[in-house]
C-alpha cells in the first residue's frame, strides 16, 4: 500500500471513530452530577447542581456529556422546564405500565379548561367561560389548582382586576415539556387526530406565554374566595 493510500485510510478511520462525549469533561465532576440527578426526586437546574460541585465545574458541558452518554440507554437525561431529570426512555415506557383502578379522573370540563388555560394563558375565568361557551363551575378550577397543574399568575389591568390563570411547573413536568412554547402546534394536533385535516378558515393555535403580559400585574394578596380548598368536584360541568 502506498503512503498516500495509507494516509487516506488513516483519515477515514479517524473520521468514522465515535466521538467521546466525556472528552474534556472532569470525570469526577461527571460522576457527582450523575449521582445528584439519580438521587433527586425532582428535576434540578444548573444552579442547583453547581452549588454541590467544586468551584469551576463546567456544569453545561457535564450535562451535555451525560445527555450523550444516556441517549441510547434505558434511561435518558431529559430537559424539562429548564431543569434536568433522568427518565425512562420513551420506547420502554410500556415495561413500567401497570393496570390499576383510577381513583380520580378529571371531568371533561376540567380537561377542556386545562387545555384552554395551557394555550391561552394568561386567561381569566370570564375568558375561559367565553371560549368554552358555558359557565365554569367552582369545582373545576379548584381541582386543577389542587392537583398543582394550574396556578394564579397575575391580575388583569381591567375593571374588577380579575385574576389570571396559567399552568405551573408541575404541569410541564407531568407532560414532559421544557416550556409552554413546546406545546403541540397546529400540525402536530392535526397529525394526532385532535383536529380536522382542514380546520375552519382563520383557525389558529394560540401562542401561550409564561411572561406577564402588558396588561397584567403580578398576583399579590389572598386567594379569591371561589378558590378556597375543599372537596373535589370532579363531575361538575
């Protein structure tokens, strides 16, 4: 084999060699982050991880390395609501699924209300009722707040100063979303069969925002009386 041929073969071999995701990452720091994430009961952000690591630890590089290492494993390192958590690989979820009686189920009204809040936030009770076309029962919002998926986020700068509602971090964790901006869009909803292939003219999916809107102030004060905790009414309209 000529020297030129050997050089070409060497270059091709190096190009095909897998990239080591741990290259340039402190191995001990990587082990520490791996242990912290494994033991955590909730997702952790970079700041929380850095407080437990030696000064100068490159947390973003460590997380990127762990994501690559676990990409094709039985568990994956997932980014959820700006935080990180080990989760079972999506294609293996069936192995952990158990059939058991459901003690509580959200009513149709609660599911519709949750979807409206998720996509239209910030949204007031009156706006929810206007979108649904029916009055919203007290128990519906109580239930969504009780399970932790909906929160009071502000007050509208309109007469009466009605409170506005939005989804919580628990909602993002439950549905595996990094932010509300990652909610399924129009094409995804159509592909999943939730919308007609040809929706009505002018129909569009709203763009929710986690930031306060221009006509919204941060919420301060006591909980409104209609949100007092009590029995859960799952079957109200």
